[in-house]
């Protein structure tokens, strides 16, 4: 039976990512697991801060255990031991191990150009090919070249007729409310 492990390493530990991945691999192979398929590694901004980190690296891999006689009980114990070790690890912020039976195959993440542009704009560079979006907030009035003159005569606005109060408002309310 195949399992998938996904764990999160904070941005502060990016320099140690290879060591951390090696420790997780050693933990799984030490419990009798063997990795299959590709490894997916993706750096992302987190949805909410985790341990005061706002960015991190997600690592996902598939593995399976060698067949044994009492497969379910042994695998369940192995998975719980792996979860326990990952929870106690100071390097791994979050981890999950799931049965990969109904999951799609892992793929290498695509590099999104929008993320690259966002990082460039923080440094002041930005992508000069992308047009600027119009602002929707307040903008200053533009000074005109023509001289400003006073209006010649005040403009009268048409006076609107005041609405007459409806005498039968109680009757209409009774009809609407069916009282």
C-alpha cells in the first residue's frame, strides 16, 4: 500500500533543507519504507503564520512498505511512529502522512511568473512590461492651462415638487401585511 508524506519546513531553515530531507528519508527507510516516484518541493507563502514563519517549503513524497504477514497492524504502527517522530522534530513545522490510494500522482510544481514579479516589485525592480493598473482611490485634480473665470450668472436648478404624503398609508400597510 502506498502512502504520501507532506511536510513543511520554515523559511529560516532553508539552508538546512537538504539535511532535513535526508533525516525524513532516513526515518521512513528505517521503518521499512521505500520511496517511489518523484519528490515535489515547492516554496510558498503560508496562509497564516506558523511558529512565527510566513513562508516555507513544502516537500511531498510517496513511499510504501515491504509486504508483511499482518500488514495493516504493522503499517499502522509504523505510520504512527513516523508521525510521532515528525511531530517531535524541531526542523519540521507540520507533517501529514496519508494513504495515497485515491490521490492523483505527484507532479513538479510549475514556476509561476506572477510570484516572480511580486518578489521583484518588493525590491523596487518589478516587471516593466506589465502595464500598471489604474487606481480607484482619490486623485488630485489636474491644473488646467486655461485661466479660471467667475460664472457670469448663477444657474437656477429646477425645483422638484415635494412629495405629498399618502393619506391611505395605513390601509396599504394592512393590505400588504394581510391584517
